[in-house]
C-alpha cells in the first residue's frame, strides 16, 4: 500500500465516476490528496463552483470514517503546463511536510484515467507511479453542466451525482450566481452555434493593452457576456483592415477613452507577448497579442468606460492578487506574466 495517492481533477461538479476513482485511490493508499484544478478563478459556465465548494462535496460524498484520509490541494490554472506541474509537485510536498510524523521516504502514486487529450497531464509526473484505470462509468461533467444550465433539475441528475451534490445544486440554483452563469452559458452556446457551420474550427485573434502608470494598471469591467461584470484588460478582436498595433490603439481608446496619443503610447511600449493556450478562453480558440506599456509621469491619465466596457479603472498593482477571482478568462495570468504577482507554491488543506 502507498502512503499517499494523488487524484487530479476539476470536479465541476463532483459525479459518480469521480467517486469511483476516489474510492480506488483510498483503497491504494493510507491517504489521498485530491488536487482541485481551476482554483481561485472567477465562476464561469465551465468552472461554476469554487474549490471550497468542490472540496466540501467530495468530503460529504465519503463515509465519515474516510473523510480524515482525504486532503485537498487547490491549484490554479496557470495556462503554462510545466509551471502548473511544478505547482502541483511543490504543493503536494509542502502539504506532506506539514504532517507530523510523515515517514521518509514517502511512497506516492498517481491515480487517473486517460479520458482524451485533456488527460495528458497524467504524464507530467514521472516520479509518481501511475495507476491508470479504465473509464469509470459514462458520466461526463460537461454534459452535466449543460443539463443543469439548460434547465434540468438537480434531482433529474441524481443517478449520476452523489446525494450531497444534488442538494448543493438545488441550493445553488436559487442564487444570483446561477442566474448569471446560466445567462453566460446561453450566450456561449449561441456563439458556438453561430460558428457550427464553418468548414473548420474558428481561431480568433485579439489584442489587449496592459498600461502601468504610477504603480497602477488600467482595467475595465466587462459590460456584456461572456464575463459580464468581470475585470479584464482593455482589448478585443482585431479588425480585418487593421494591424495588431492599430487594433490595440483603437480598442484602448474605445473602452477607456484614454487620452494618451499614439506617439506617447509608442514611446511607452515595453514589449508584446502572445498568449495562445488552447483553453484560455471559453469562446473558443483565441490567440491574444498583449501590448505592455509603462507610462511615465506623476499623474494617472484620466479614463472612462465605453463601448464593451461598463467601467474603466486604475487599480494599484499591490491589490491585484486579492482580485484574482474577479478576472475574465486568463487575464489575471497575463498580468502575472508581466508583473510577477503569484508565488511559486500552493497550499493545501
């Protein structure tokens, strides 16, 4: 028997196939560390539940005697596979080091199922022997979310999710967050349907502007779905008649009414980085060219929200980590790329 089994997943929501994997992990080791992915992010139709809610559902689905054998490690989506794998490993090691009397060497195994190409992360931990299991039932979390946001009651899903999840989903349906997420889900479905007849999957190209001035960065609050009400960098889709630079200047002016001239912005430009992780946007394959500006001067340029932005605002760099769960798509991680906002390790419970 192993000392610790590692089980990695998003569990959005927890369902019976997840529990089958968890039971195998509990049978294989003295304790199980469940790595909860997509932690610390804003709620979205793909990730509607917080890591704390998912951790509670996992614990409630277990017999009381087994709950003490379960540890939870929340890990954010870095949109950088090597960095994510390092964060998982560092978080596991830190969690085990916190345990009094932990034996050394500690025998660890990884439990998982190769569902499709999204399961490639299981190969990122060669030091942990892999218990590769066959598919545990035919329940699919994406189909469950579609049914839930599409109007099915939680009780209609009772054959696929544990009792605690049924009760939780019933309660969550009565919240304002459910209504917002259902609206987002419908908007995304309509967008995907509009492209369904294309001869090949669309690839969207966008631009974003990251302005830093006087220890602040310029953000907008999105006015429309997807991501209505969330914080984001000013930006948007390129126009077919524009260069990336021209599109960046136009989007910045439209969404923030920023008074800086093209010459001033060109002088402040520090660099351009491309963000192209396939899963970075729920709208589909989206590649963004982010222009980073370091604006000189002792005063913040005046801004005002316009076009797709309900609000434009300057936020101090030091406050950004506390706002992580309010950002659209991967925009917080774009800020981290340029500004170094995140630590390198995660903490578990």
